[in-house]
């Protein structure tokens, strides 16, 4: 940040947040807001691991390779599936955190209510896209005929979860923005327990419950989101009128309010465009991997990502806390405290994720073997990828923290422009250029991705110190 901007920020006295957060030190604020997302992310990770472990134990030999490839594609498409819902959630978080920082409780409740309807609408849109576009997507992947059938079975059922997922993501984003990360955690406990339990039942259970294959795993996911939305909805009703409670169900906040919806959409649109662009970029990467000459490359790629996602658990938990605090301090007219939050959490994220990266190297064979027991092919292909992953952890930690906090501040257009531009260059331009030489390997793909993350981390560090993200309008 320039000297002139630093002086300007120092003119503001540190703002005081409302409620319990206002009585805590910065360290305790971060821990209070991060602990529940960390536990939530851990449960979600365990459910994802459970899905992979179930999949890898449904069959042996070539059929197992086909199922893991299908689930690999399913996980990637599932990310695309949440683009619109995630965009609404980012808009809701930015609006509600600013409103809470400014102590405008009615505006915060209105943001949550309008976000609920937008989240459900986004989920319906995602359902339509997946329902009628999944077949085309599968055809463009060089999957085996068996893997294509498994992928279609999984995605056809997964699409049903869209509206429930969208509504719950919006409500959870509002609660986190208000400083309540415990209620979303409890709701996600329900999602994950129902998901894991019913997936096991629908696959391995007795007739007529069991025997549904990969579709059974997807039905477990659908039931999980339904149960989660009911849980958070009941919690919001139950807490009505509690001491110090900002968000609860209110008829006025649930009535259509065009201005509030427009504010959420204004922040969310750049986010949705960014993620949609990222998805298309990753689509190129996934398709390139599926075309590699070694069978099972896509499954090995997704197994390595599942292991790498262990570092996301604390990474996104810290970033979630930082984004909520950043928005609240900006709402309280204290940009200097917003900057302090980001830099404090940035250092924490780099240290924690780098230590986990070392663990990936040391325990790489055990971790891959846990997910793909007895599969020598996947063990040989996936373990080297975790070494590349370890070296890219500091850059990944930087990208997660700075992108999330800039989005929480409302600077989604800035994040979109820079992230999209860099990824297009590396993950399309460089990747396809190397592919054209005929020497591209799975390790080469991951190396290009690691270079991309490094360049992004440098770009977003520069944007952070430049300071224009602090001026974003919500």
C-alpha cells in the first residue's frame, strides 16, 4: 500500500464491533469465528472421503477404475453445480457483514431473507443446467463407456439437491457474516451425517434400501441438503427474540425487496462469472487429463485433490473468519482494522497450510492408499502429485485468504478480473501448448497448475497492498 494510503487509513480510529465480538481481541475474534467453520469443513471433508472410499469398494479391477473416474467427474461437476448458489452466498455475506458492522439489524435480516429466495432460485437454475447439460458434458470427456454410464447415474440424482443447497448456503452465509459460525456448523453436521449414513445405506444396505450404486451416493447427498435446510430454518425460528440475536425469521424481511436483491446480485454477479470462467478453465484441464494415454489418470487426479483438500479445512476456515471480520470492520468505518485482520490471518494461513503440505509429502503413500485401497495404478500416479501440492501450499494459502477477504469486502469484480486472466494464460494457453508437443503427463499438468497459483498469489498480494479493494461498494 502506498504511503499516502497508509496515512489516510491511520486517520480512522479502530472501530468497535457490536455484540460479543466487540469485547474480544483480534486473535480471539479470529479463533471464535474460525473454529466452527474448521469443524464444519472437517466433517465435509470426511464425507467426501467416505464417498471416495465407498466408490473404491463397490467393485474391483476395470470396473473400479470406471467408477472412480465417474466420481471424479461428478465431484468436478458438483463444483460447477454450486456456482450460482455460491455467488448468492458471497453477495449475502458482503451485505449482511456490512449491515452488522454498521449496527443496522433490520437491513441484515432483510439481506438474509432476500438471500434465501435468491439462493433457492439459483439452485433451480443449477438444476436446469445440470439436468439438461450433463449428458453433453459427459460426451465431451474421453471416459470409458462404463464410466460415462456411472457419471450419468450420479449427476441425474445430484441435480435434485440444487434448491435445497442454494437456500441453505445463503442462510449460512448470512449467519457467518453476523458473527454466528456455530449454527451453520450444527446444520452442516446434520447434512454430513445424513449424507454419509444414507449413502452407505443406499449402496451397501439390504433390499430394498441398498444396491443403488453411485446413484445411492447421490441420493444420500440430496437427503443431506434437505435435512440441513430444515435444520437451519428451525434454528432461525427457535432463536427469535433471543438476547443479542441479530438474525431470525421476520415476515417483513422475507417480503420481496428489489433494492436488497439488486445489491446482492450486484456483488454476486462478478463472483458467478469468475467461478463460471474458472469452471470452464478447469473443464479444459479435466478434459486434458481424461485424454492422457494412461487409464485412470482422472481418478488419480481427483484422489490427489481429495488429499490436498485437507489443507483447505483450516485454510478456508481462517479465510471465512477473516472475510466476516473484514466486512464488519468496513461497515464500522474502520478500514485500518480490516487491513489488520487480513494481514494477521494471511500469516496464519501460510504457516498452517505449509505445515500440512509437509505432511502430504511424508504420508503420501498412506493417504492415497487409504482412499484407493489395493489400487496400485492410483497409488503410482497420485503420490507424486502430493509433492507438487506441498510446494504450492504457501501460494494456495495466499490466494484463498486474499481472494476470500476481497470478496467479503465486496470487491468481487477485481477478484474476477485478475484470477480469470491469470488462469486463462496458464491453465489454457500454457497447458494446451505443452499438450500439443505430445509430452504432457499428469505430473506436468499439476506443475502448470502450481505455477499458476504462484503467479496468482503474487498478483493478489500486490492488489492487497495497493488498497483499492477497501473502496468496494456493497
